[in-house]
C-alpha cells in the first residue's frame, strides 16, 4: 500500500491546499497498532476465561460444591460433595430461586445438579418425594435420600422451599427457572423506589406480559415508519420541513386530544356500579389518564413555542436537505447503513456479554463463609474486569466512528465528483475499502479520545448513584456540574470528530491535522454552522417526534381494550423508547450527510469562485441558496460584512 506517516507541522499545514480525493496514504499507524494490541488483550481475556473452565461452568452450570452439571468432576481438596459424577444430572436447580442478593447480583440459595426440572408446582415434601421417585430427579441435598424427605428433621433445610414453583430449563444454559413471574416482580420491587404501592407494580408487570404481542408489533411499526420516512426524504426534501412541521402539530394535537377524551369518558362513567374492591383501581386509572393528558399538553405547548421561534429560520436548511435527498438517490445503500452498524454492535455486545459471563465463573475454586464453592480470580488478573469494561466503550465507539468515516467518505466522493455518471458503482463499498486500507488508525484515535471523556463521566455517574441521599448539597452540586461539563465536552468532541473524519476523507491527513483544519473552517463559518445545526437538527428531531407520536398513538388505540389504564405506562414507555431509538439510528445518517455536505460546501466556496479552472463542485440548488441568502442579508443591511467574514478563505493559496 505504500503506507507512510502523515504527521505535519503547523507551518506546513498553514500552506497546504485542500486536494479532494487526490492522494491516499495511511494515517495514524501507531494508533492502529495500539488498537490491534488492545483487541488482542480482549481476546486474551476471553481465552483465559475459557481455558480456566469458565465456558463449561457458564453453559452447563455448576452446583454449590463446584461440580459441573452433565459431566464427571474431579475432587476438590477439603470441599465435601465435590468430585461427583453428574453425567445424567444436566440441570441446575436452586432450592430457593427467589432469594436474591441485589448487592452482589446473585441468587442466595443452594444449587444442585438434577436430572429434570419440576414442570408442575410441588406443594409438599411428599410431592417432592414422588417427583424424585418417578423422574429420578432428587431436588433435596445430596446427603438426603428420597426416602428420607418426609421423615428427616433436616428436610426443612436440605430440601427446597415450599411450595416449589413450576420451572423450565433456560435454553442453552441448563438452569431451572421459575415459570411464574412473581419472583421477578419481587426483584423489581426491590429495585424500584418510586412505587409506593407494590400492587401497582404487579399490575404494571402483568400489563407488559399480557401486551407483549402488541409491544412487538408496535416496535416493528416504528421500524417500518423510520424506513418509510427515509425513503420519503429522498423525494420530497424540498417540502420535507413543512410536511414534518404540519404532521408533528397534528400528531401532538391528536395524541393530546385522545388522552383528554379518554379522561373525560372515564370521569363521566358511573361509579355506583363499581364494586368497592375495584373503586381504588378506577381512581388510579382516572389519575393516570389525567397525568398523561397534562404531560401531553405541556409537551405540545413547549413544541409550539419552539416552532414559533424557529419559523423564520426554517428556510435556511431546505437547500442542504434537497442536496442530501439527491445524495440518497445516488447512494441508496446509505439507507441501510444503520443495519450494518447495529448488526456489528450486536455481535460485539454479544461477545462482550458472553466474555463477561465467562469472567464471572472464571478463576479457582474458593470456599466461602457458608462452606459453598465460588470461583474467584486472584492476583493481577482480577483487574481484567476494568480492561474488559474499557473495551466495551472503546470498541463500541470505534464501530460508530467507522460508520461516520464510511458515510463521510461516500458523501465526499459524491460531492467532489463533477460528473455524477463517473461515480463508483458502489461508493459505500469504495468508502469502506478506503477506510480499511488507510484510515483505521484515525478512527481508532478519534474513538479513543471519546472513550477518555466517557469513562470519567460514567465513574462520576456511578459515584452519584451510590452516594444518592448521603452526600451534602455542595458535593451533589459539584458532582452534577462535573457530569454536565463532561457530557458537553463529549458532545463537542463527537461533532469535531465527525468533521475531522470528513477532512480525513477529503485530504487523507491524520486525525490531529484533520481535526485542526475542520475546527478552523467551522469557526470561520460559525454563523452557518449555528443555523444548520439548530434548524436542521430540530427538523430531524421533529421527524423522530413524528415517529414516536405515531407509534405512541397507535399504542394508545391498541391498548384501549385494557380498561386498567394504569398498566399502559410500561408498554407505552417501552414502545416509545424503542421508536425513538430506531428513528434516531436512521435519521442520524441523514444528519451526518447534511454535516458532511456543509463542510464540503464550505471548502468548495473558499477555494473556488466559478471562474475557468476554479469551477464549483457544489449543486446548483446549493448555489442558489447562497445567492438568495446574500441578497436577503444585503437587503437587511448586513450582507456584505457578514458574508465577507463568514466565507473568507481558511488557508492561503500558494
């Protein structure tokens, strides 16, 4: 490939011209080597956990004496009941599966290897004995024979807690898990502190379980709506802003109106026919509907105020939206970019979680205070958790940065190709090829910078959650201020990184040089950056709101068959969060395209004036936007000064 270092001094950078797509060289090679070394370390952690038997213990499960279920085990020194042959006992059974240790995140119960899980509830020790005799699956401790279940005085300690809930084996993990969700409801009660009435929480969880088909259907609906919106953007980009505005107004008004109508209908319903046991539930329903309606009204009012303030600046983004629509027409694979990124993230997260579970069962057998076996890693290797946690952040950011670089490379190729008929057959694949061959080091460095900011913010957030209610007002204020500052810094660096990747895609410079060049050009075009980011991002936000409102409205209509309105909250929250996540994934691609187009447009304007030999690369619609903006500003008495300041060249030409 002829890779070389692309580090440049500040003096050389000040004289260098932008040469779109001309020279290609490898950038930030040391950072690529560091990232590869880090990935090797991640692989070592996974290999270590598998080599120490963690994979077998995780998949097959093990009992409280260190025996792995489904195989013959070696004797552990000074540990009773170890070294047993569990070839025919393939499932882990907990004597008290609902006894949860929230602090250490584990089940505080004796675990045994059994032949089969009890599919039906066992109410007495006699039932447990019959189950053992019929199925050959002893549910009491190994020291107690089935014939002694009803006669031994130790049966209350060595046998499972009665009644034994019906359970089924978890696929691939050979654990007997209770079929009834009551255990999980109690677990949620211990975690959720804002629910004072546990009966309400049980109703919420039951509402989710009974509406799971509707929730799944609404999630698919949000995915379809996002895809439709992305397709529509390609063809109606000129009127997209106004259509989104009108639809959001109608959607927010419709949702608010439906909620107030349901509240009025529920309030007018006769209470004399309600039995006393259901009266409290009816009052909860009425109160819940009132809260929903008031919240929707406040949201609608705030949305209207924002749109009223932004209405005069909406036209500034139409030109860029139109050109972005053309980009999607020429580069249709951009629409599917979120799928590849999501698929890569899911694969990595699955690997990360699997390795994390391996680490949880890795190490040497140690006897705890109760005399049972736990597996712990000692020495320097116990800090592998921290390395693994950093890997989650860095590699996730690396995957997202690869998406940004891929989109930037494809859009840069489109913009700086004068004859669009000469575009590569698949600009996206060509951009991926350039990324892999030349710019993985730049992506690794940019994602590492984000990781350096994200890690301390997460540590502070963890400290804040642990100290909640214990720290004084001053400490709480300092913690929140630090978290807020780090969050703002992370957002700024994310935006700068994205523009740095665009500069790298244009000039093939290293990360620091590209970031500096992009920062200079953004500062000198600060007015346009502010206009595009505020108005453009707000319009895309309206698109996200449209999808969320449409999905939420469909959810309200589908869930209306449940007269217990209190149980709406969890299904609707789940559906709306998923809808916003899906809409964000798709529309963020459109946002990236607009940002890349703007940086290309700013560079094009600075180094070309339309004269022979210095022709513009930009689309005619974009040029009309510039001319119309200048005319409008001149008529207002501001045009000459503002444009001269905003469009002055970033670098001197040689």
